[in-house]
């Protein structure tokens, strides 16, 4: 692996113009395809096949073909001024005028007056009209929306307060450009501080933007054909930008290190891609595995998001391995530190510094008696590593206890799907939601839809009447609509309004109670019925995702453990990595619950409405954070293994790994936190929650688990950390991530005059 990537890096460096041209052409083709591609419409596939609510929804579409359940709709709420009634003559005339105007559009399927549909509150202060369309919300034209908005404005001019719910005029979340801009700006500051060079700071940003640009353009180009939405592309944008900067950062950092050791520019680029590039490949693979593993959950939208984001990560890896060395070839000196540019390679006593390692021969083989002295001067990373190594038990206990406390709120995790109630009060959808809840009760915004299949019933109408009567008498149901039969008379449809809000736990219990009564009713009537609607759909989705979490976690962890075992040739290091991940992901889930469910500090993040956590969040967080956690594990521990197999003692290898990698890993983590934090400002609840969850997860994993728990555990394990049973040693292929195959090239081109140091022969890790 290292040798192949070394040659790739040298080839990209030598053919820099061709490589840059190819990436520019690829970006241009993707951009042109995105510009010409039709806008992505609504995905007509099931949200989650197999759950009851989805089966019932599909049955409605099959048995009521004229209903166009997928068409856009608007629920227009009219609120009379204080003390007045919407049924008063002037207000009623304004509502009737709105219904007439709204129903004239060519794409409008119908506009139902509140006075004809009994959609007036008991105190007559509130009423609502329903406008339905023949096409989905994504297919509505600006003219369609403008006509509805004009009718709404005219009704408002009459003195009524008018708010609009539904998806016809739903406010669209920001495209995300501001979030990416904030992330890029913060990343630029971090890179500039880390490298002290504008060129070195700008190169990772440039390559990351190229990679993200290609990925997003590809998603837009394929959006219509594959049903990909902007929400699907948000994750790809978020992760592509974060890992793109990080992967380029590691290659550039290793290039600077090799240049300071005395290598020529092309050789340094080859060594950087051969060593840091190997870590990039396997780190990227862990992220891809975690993201592609989202497909096992069974949610088509989640599968698409995961696969698109995995594609963006693959592009980021390819950019780091090819475009980065090509751009380094164009500015080979500009990315170096100011000191290195002024004096060339770092020198000691007028000579190029090389690694001097004293070796003693023991019965167990070679080991170093002193630290490698090139770059061996203490820095913050090595000093921190020594601090942890002196007190590993205390550090380990502090990490586990601290993250354990932060994880406690996760025990109260409640899942749901945020709707209009989670939107800011500045949106008309949220105001419409609140007005309907005040006028008709909290459960009005989440009615349960019951569809009864009466093909096998002896008396279909009697069967439906019996079912409706039983459901109406269930505690927690406040009203029931009259059943409606389809044209064939074999299916009936009616709705039940709960007494509690859609995300209330009592509503979930009501759905379970209705379904629990079903076997007896079906035996009695011969009819089959199912419960659906947005509320039941959210309940079923949350339960299905909860059931899928353990299998998903098992698949991802198993595959990643095998990959890390292949990378580090160790059993305990991958197990330690997985344990640290579980701590960080549980702590981040606890933080999400504390903020978005309990409301701690919610105002600081612009969270106006607390409530259940988005049902996709746990599995989503597990997948992404596992991939990112393994990123840091690979980058940090690979340098430790590299030092260990080249002869250093376990403690020295830990210190050496931190000396070389800590600053860059910290910078990479800060960049990821900055990128993810930029999405916390999103107006969409799902994106806000994901951005916050990922930001705190990276914070916990990078700064607590990888920077503290990892060296503490490795200090306690010693040589046993690198133990691998001989059968596994023979079975696993050797990928050479630590660059053993490049050992002959690790010495500088020009050895120091009179120097007698020889490259240290690599050794294998402990075996049994």
C-alpha cells in the first residue's frame, strides 16, 4: 500500500499540470451537468417500507386513486380579531372570497370552505380552509404559489389574521451556503495558526472546495433521476468539506515534515502520500463503511444520504492522493514554514538533521535506548503524552467518568419527527400550527388516519361502523370523522383526532391501544384495518429505527474492527478504539437530549421549541461519528505504530506519535467542529440537530477519547497493545500503512557529513 501510494504521489507531483487539468475538467463537467439537469422532484418511493403506517398509506394510494395523496396542500387558518367570530358577515365573506380565488388555479384540485366542512372552532374564533393541488410541492410553479399568496394577502386585508400550514407554501431552509462559508472561514483561521503559511493554509481549503464542488454538482445532476434532494446533499456537503480539509491537512503536514528532514520536494511528496496517504485511505474507508452501512436500516432517504456522503468522502480521498501533491509541485516552497523557506531544510550545526537512534541488541531483538532525535524537541503534544503516561489510571478514570456523566441524559431519549411545531415562530407554518392547537385542541395537528379493508366482510358498512364506534370510544380520542368509502366500496377511510399533541407520549400509547384492539374487531367484523397518518408514521418510524440500531451498530463495528485490525495488526487497539467511540457517541447523544429535549442552553442555539429528538438522529449519529472517530484513531495511532515497528519502546512510540500528530489532529478536529457548528445556525431543525450532535461528538472524541483515553490505555497495555495471534498474523494481508516498505527511502537525500547513523531496521510488533 505505502509503496503504491508513494509512486502515485511522485507521479502526481511530476505530472502536476495534467492532474490539475483533469480535476478542473471533471469539476467543469459536473457543474455543467448540474446546471442542465432538471430540478429534483419529490421521491415517490416509500419512506420506510414494511411498517404498518407505510402499508396503510400505500393502500390509500391504491384504493383511492383520485385522492392524489402525494399532492401538495395548504391548510389556511383564519383567526378573527379579539372577541370577534369568523362566522360574522364581513369575515365570512372574506373567507368565502379566499376559497373562490384559491380554487381557480389550473393545478388546484380543490379548495374546501371551512363552513362546508365543519372546520370552525367551538368558539368560532378560528377556522381553516384546505387547498389541495394535483401535483407535489416540488412541482408547484412560482405562479401557483403567487396566486395562493395573493389570495391570502387579500384575506388579511379584510382584518383577519391568516396563517398557512401544509407544504404548498412551506418555507424552504437555507441552501447551506452560509454554513459552509462559516466553516471555511473558521477552518482558514485554524490552518493559518497551525501552519503559519498562507499557502499551506489555503491549499487544503482549495482542494476541499474542489472535492465538495464535484460531489454536490454530481448530486444535483443525478437528483431528478435518483430522487436526491438538497437535504440529501447537505450531509455530503458537510462531511465532504470536513474530511476534505482534514485529509489534505495530513498530507501537507507530512510533506512539510519530510522537507524539513532534508528530502527533495518530489521525494517528500511521494513519502507524504505513501505514509499519511495510507492513513487517509483507511480513515476514508472507515467513514465510507459507516455511511454505506446506513443502508441496512431500511430507510430509503437515509440510504441515499449515506451513499451520497460516502461518495463525497471517496472524492475527498482521491483529491488528497492526487490533486494535493500536484498543487504541492506548483508551490513546493510556499507551503513550508517561514523558517524553512529562509534557511532551507532544518539544520543542526550546519548539517542536515537526520534521525539518530541508538540501538541495543537484546534477547528479544532490537530496541531503541534513546528517542529519535530528529524533531525530538518537546512540543505540546509530547509534553501532554508524558503527562498522561505518568498517571494513566487517573486519566482513564477521569475520561470514563466524565463522558459517563455527560451520557446520562441519553437514558431519557425520546424519539419523534419534528414538524411545524419545531419551526421558529417567525414562520407562518408554526403560527398556523399554534392557532389550530389553540382553536381545535393539541391533537388536531396530528390526526390518526384509519383505513379499513372490507373486501372479506359480510356487511362492509356494518363492519366499518363497528370499527369506528370502537375507536371513537377509546380513551384519548376526542372526535371521529364520518367514514368515506371508495368507488368500489371495498375500502373505507376516516380519521380520529387524539386529545394530545402529535409528539406526546400519550398519543403513542393511544396508537398502541387502537392496534391492540384490532384482533378482536377483525374476528368480529371480518374487516382488516390499519392506522396511518403523519403521527402514526412517525411513531412507527421511530420504533423501526430503534429496532434497527443494534444490528446496524453490530455491522458497522464488526467491519470497522476488521479493517482496523488489518491496519494496526493488533487485537486490543481496535477494541479500544470501539470502546472510546461508544463513550463519545453516548456522551454526544446525552448532550443532544439535554439541549434539544430538555432545553438546557436551547436559547443560545436558537432552539425555540424543545421536544422529542428526530428519530433518525441516533442511527445517523452512530454512523457518522464512528467513521470520524476512526479517522482520528488511524491518524494518531498509525504514527505510534510507525514508531513502534521501527524500534521504539511502547511509551516512546506514544510520545513520538503525539509529537508528530497531536497538533495536526487537534487542528483537524477544530476544523471539523467549526464546519459542523456552522450548520447549527440552519433554520431546519434536522440540520441544526445533526450539526450540533456531530460538533460535540468530535469535541468529545478528539479531545477526550483520542487525546487522553487512548494514550492512557496504551500506557497500561505496553507491548500487549500490539499483540496479534499468529494465526491472524498469517491470515491478514499486510497493507504497510506505517511505511515499512519505504524504510530505504526514509533517510534524507543528502546524509550529514561524517554522520554514522544508519536507518533503523523495522521490527514486527509482538506476536504470540
